[in-house]
């Protein structure tokens, strides 16, 4: 039985909530900001955050880095905590450049967006799930020529991968591609090339493209559909989540006013009716209307930016 590392982190002098947050940071990013801890607690930033940071810094588990304009990023650098989480060789312990740092902060935003998401926490767990649970051959897993172990060979990149039960296929695998500000889709093309063999073996997957601007969405959509043609795929938000929300507001206005909307809303409705015809769109709209899904939740955290989903059934 795998030992839960969170109680071990608690024994270093942290509360359960603090230890749980440090576990997430260890596994997914290595870096965080105050707002991440406040969001994890679902609290307004204040004394609780301050006390936690003072404690972590005093124990030399966390080091503050002056990011810009006196905004601090905190690096979880303590080897002890990485050992407790069984990822002692994690790249998250290394100092990162600006792009790598932003990538990890956006990754943590993505992870915190859904506390119920079941993430595979390490390369070993990813290999174990795909090979043992799904029966996928090792030779289709994304790998590097470096190293000769699962930890040093497979899943070298920090792609967040989560799983959930699926009615038709037993498991739905969800991968997140984090675009920290690329000017082209070349990094996304390399990502698809690295994961394509695995994706084609999966019974069901969803690829989430996360960016802080939607600059690359049209070309990323085109590239994804070239590899996974529309017969098997549907793109939920080809113009970004905000466009779908504009359509939803226009549709709600139309329904409540008996068809009386202005020309701009009418144009949004006409465009949206062509774009949002997948089976997933109407339930999303209904959940927005009844309040069970908020705009912020659909959009994702504003710090993480825009989200483009490529679900494959």
C-alpha cells in the first residue's frame, strides 16, 4: 500500500491544509504565489497566508523570489518534502527561467481549478496506470532516450494528466497542454507528436489547451483536427470560452425577451448556432442558466487564462 505523504509533511510542523497544499505544489509545479494558497483555502488573502509563508520560509522549505514590482513567487525547494512525496528527482526543485516559471504557475492554476480532479502524481504512477490499468504497450508512451528507469525515461515533461471514470470506456484521460506565451504553435505540434501514439491507444481522452491569450487557438484547432479528424472529435470552444459565454448570454436574452435582441446579439446568435452544436454545448448552457456552473468555473481561473478543449469520444 502506498503511504500518504501528507501526514508526513504535517509532522514537519504544518497544518493539514498547509501540508495538502505543499503536496500539490511539490507534485505539479514547485512554485506558487500567495493567491494560489488563498485559492486553495477558498479564503481571502490575509493573515493565514502570511503565517503559512513565514513558517515555510523560516523552516527553509520555501524560498521567496522577487518576481516583478515587489510581487513574490515562492519556490518549494526542500529536498525533504520531495523525498516524502517520492519525487526527489523532480525538475520542480530546479530554478527555472521566466518561461518555465510561468508554465508552472499556470499549471498550478489549472490543477486548483477543480479540487476533485484525480491527477496521476508522478511518472511512475502514469506508467503504472497506462500499462497495468489500460494495458497500453510501453513503447507508445512519451519517452526520452535519457535514463533507463520509468522515472528517468517516461513522461519527462510536466504535462498534468488526470483520470475519471467514464460510462462507456471505464476511464476518461484528461491531459492539459500549458501554453505559457508561445508566439507560434510549434511547441504544441511537438507536444502532439510526442503524445499522439498514446492518445490513439486511449479509449477516451480530452485534451485541454490552456493559455493566457487565445492567439494560437485557431491554428491549434486546425492542427488537432488534422491529426484527429472531426469524425472522432468535437472542438468545444474554437473561438475561446468567452465567445461561448457571449453566445450563452445572447441566447438567454433571446429566450427571455421573446426574440427581441439587438443586431450585435443577433449576429452572435447566428454565429454561435453554427459553432456550438456538439452534444456537450446544450448541457453547459443549461448549467450556466440554472447556476450550477459559473462563468468563472467554465473559463477557468483568470490567471490561467483561456481554455480550449478537444474532447475525443
